[in-house]
């Protein structure tokens, strides 16, 4: 599996390359979005990791440019910023998920494996159906990830917090929150306040 890495931090590029090579994958790393996009357009990849802050072309524009050419390839954003508004901007641009810095090898490997598996499932369904369906339900919401979260919530015996769902599904918290918000808006999921002994109530989410 070929993994395309774009990050201006040389030490992180080295670390990520070592992690992926150890697993047996093929990492290809570049210091900015311009070079990474050129590599992808010329030679392709199976998974893309994009840093948020990069010179020449930042991560947000890199995601947009890739999505103009390819609707399916998983794009994971590398970031230290966990704010939901930043996540929403990336998801709107077409990002698939997030990998938070500092990177933890087991979490990153699990996340990459998950999104490759979801992509393979999507391709299989499309081949069997002999149709090319749009990968995105609406802006920032992809069908494979949405179905993955829906199945978990349907099978879950009790309402769960965003953090619990994130941990169980190997998806970033901002990604899970975005999809839960969509499902609540569409009446498929209900929000259930869970009162704590200390602090504010923590919402749990359950399938309606």
C-alpha cells in the first residue's frame, strides 16, 4: 500500500515513513502540498496524509485540489488543532479524517487500516452494482464513514459519548462529532444529556 505524506517537518516525515515502512507499506514523503499533489497526479497513492500548515500550498488547499481530481482516496489531516471549526473546514473541503499530533504509531496505523478497508468496501459495492455513485452524501459527509458510524450506533446497546465512539471506531473526535451532528439533524440519532457529578452534562448519542 502506497502512502503519500505531505508535511514540512522533516523529523515527522522521517518518523511517519519509518512507521509505515515497518508495517510493510510504501511511504513517499514531500515537504509541501505542491510537490505532493504533483506526485499524486502523476503516480497515484492509496492513502494521503496532509499537514495543516505548510509552505506554498497549505493543507486545506491541498485537500481541495486533490478532491477536484479524486473523490474516493482517503485523506487524513495531520494537525495539533482540535477545534471543531477547523475540522469542519477540512471536512467541507473533502478530508476523510484526522490524525492528531503528536502522532502515536498504533493509533495512526489503525486509522490508516480502517480507511483503506472502507475504501475497498466502497469499490467492491460499486463494482458489484456496476455503478459509480457519488462518494459524498453531502458536503463533508462521505457514505462509507457515515455507514460505518450508523452500523455502530444501531448495534450499540446504550447511548455513547463522542469520545467513546471515537475510541471504538478509530476515528478522530472532530470527525465523529461532525457525523453525529448530521445524523441528529436528520432525525436518525438523538442527543441524551448525561449528568456528571462534577462539571457540565456530557451528551450521549443513541440511534432513534
